[in-house]
C-alpha cells in the first residue's frame, strides 16, 4: 500500500536503485531528491532542475 511504501522510503538509509534506462538528467534529479536532508537541494531548487 502507498502508506507503507512512503514509510519505508522515509526510513531507508540507502536510496533506492535508479533505473539505468532513465536519462542522465532524470538520474541526476532523482539522485538530488534522495540526498540526506542536510545536503538535499530545496524544493525551489529542485523545481528549477532541467528535468522538470
């Protein structure tokens, strides 16, 4: 279920695997999204990412 998935993602120490078939821009965006909180770009910065 969706709630369990979100809880699992929030508690994981390792980011999920990023599918290799994604574009480099998409991979970069997801990598930035999965950074630890203190290193993660702000939502505003992420909204300005080329992938978006």
